[in-house]
C-alpha cells in the first residue's frame, strides 16, 4: 500500500466535511427565503396566473418548521462537538461554523415568518375593503327584494358590475352562503368568505357576517377581527 494513501484519504475526508458545511450554510439561507415566499405568495396581487403555484407552495412552509426543531438542538450539538474536539485539525472552526449556520437559520426563519405574516395581514385589510363593495350590493339587493340573494351572481349587474377580484392570487374566490354561517343557521343573514389556508393543512378563512359581531373563537379556532371582518385561524 502506498504511504500517500492515508494522507489522500484524510484530504478527501476534510474536503467532504468542508462541502457539508457549505451545504448547511446554503440551506440556512435558502429555507427562510422559501418560507417567506411560500407563506406570502398567496396574497400577492399579481400575476394571477401563478395562483395555482401559490396554492401548492403554501403547504411547503409547514415542513420548514421541522427544520427549526432540528436546528436548535443541532446548533448546541455542533458547538459542544467543536469544544470537545478542538485539538483536532479544523474541528473547532468547522463545528463552530455549523453551529452558527443553525443559529442564523433560526433567526432568518423567524424574520421570514413574521414578515410574511405582516404582509398577509395587510393583504386581508385590502381584501376587506374590496369585499365591502359586495356587502353593500347585498344590502341593496335585500332592500329592494326583501331578502338576500340565493347566489352571489344574482347581484350582477343590477347592483354590481361584476364580482371583484379578491386581490390575492392564491385566494381568488369569494364564497357566499345564505341563511347560515360558520356556527349555525341564521335566517335572513349570510356569510361571505375567502378560504385562505396557510402554513400547511389547515382551513383558515376570512369571513364577513352582516351583524359584524364575531365570537372570540369559532369551532375552537382563534378569531382575529380585521375592520368589520374576521380572520379565523385554524
């Protein structure tokens, strides 16, 4: 066996470790960006043809949470390993870099998540302003006909030129239910709703009731009032 073979294997192992560290940093920077895009893309106002992609990406962000659960203990583990094996060539620097990558990932992920949440909130404020036009048209229909319409398209074109776009590429559809809401039957009432899942498999929704009075919880889910509307967090 050549005397240079052990040295060659050591050099190759060292290169592999450097490559693994570089890949860890790449994921630490890319996953938060993916989280931000997947969480916020559904509420982008345009382009509307990307709505299908936005609906698929919204489920991706839920899986990045597992990255957080892994990164926190991993950062501690790498730091400890760096201290234990600090005498080995490059181990302290390599493991400290990996630990720092995990910390950076957690920080950037939290920033990405909170930034996306802020963007979503502003988007639903805009959606409520758009929805107010539908609410007014429904009120006009009831004043003239003595009841709310059976379907939303009945208010077009007499009371509204067209049903307006929600302003969100991933949640483009207004849903309307007469004589009931999320809780129970409500004669001479209705629910106007946008289904808006976020962060994985859930059934978040943005609703309007003519009473404009909402409970703190609906079917066990938290309710956030946005103007005269309500966002139900599932």
